[in-house]
């Protein structure tokens, strides 16, 4: 067969058709075999109000809105286990949505520097003491600081409003969830 007899427009058309089918298959796999089942698994958790998967720049962001929980560290660990089981080694981030208000945001701002200092220096006992002292005169009903090997968890509640913050230990900069 001579190269002159090849109808290039048909070869190009078939190549584009094959690429389109593969792209659509990849999208469907991600959407229906990975993301939707993960959202469904997370939504089955009694403490999760809503879960949503967002993708940007090759990174998956798992947005989870939680009810008020008694122990944020345990709830986060359970959520992270579910996400890891579904996404494996893919690059992901878990963002928690809370039901905060201005009063709780100000209360957190009053202890934020203690949390950041403890993240870097490791003085968690001092962080807990200074944070408790700073929040004594507020109407915060529940306040809990928890530290595991990787993160600092801050949770506080006032009436029906609640605030969650999760900060990585020994990581300079970065985003807060």
C-alpha cells in the first residue's frame, strides 16, 4: 500500500473519534466510579450533612459539612479513612465546613497565634492553657483542643453555631480548613 493511497482525513477523523471516546470514558470513570461513590459513602456517615468532590489543577478537594460533633479529631480521622480508601494515593485535601458566626470567628482569632506557635514549636500544653485563659470571658459553651501526631483540631460551640479548624503540625504556611 502506497502512502499516497491513505485517506488522511479519515485517519484523522478516526483518531479524533477514538480520543473523544477515551476522554469520555475517563470522565465517566472518575465521576461515577470514584467521586459519586465517595460522596455517597461520606453522606452515609451520621455526622456528615453534605459531601462534595471538587477537582482543580490535578488535586481533589473533598468538601465536608459536618454537624456538631463531640470529638472533631475522631470524626476527621473517620472521614480521612473513607477518603483514603476511595482515592488511594491521589493528591487530595479535606476541607471542613462548619456553622460559624462572627463571635466564634473572633474567639478563634483570639487564640489563633497560640495554635500557630504550637504547630511550629510543639508547645501544645502551653497552647491549651493560653487558649483556655483567652476564652474564659466568652460565652463559648464547648471548647476542645485535640492534637494527634499530624494535626491540631480546634472546635468550639455557642448555641447552635459551631466552628472547626484543622491545622497541620510542623507545616509552615498552607491553608486552613
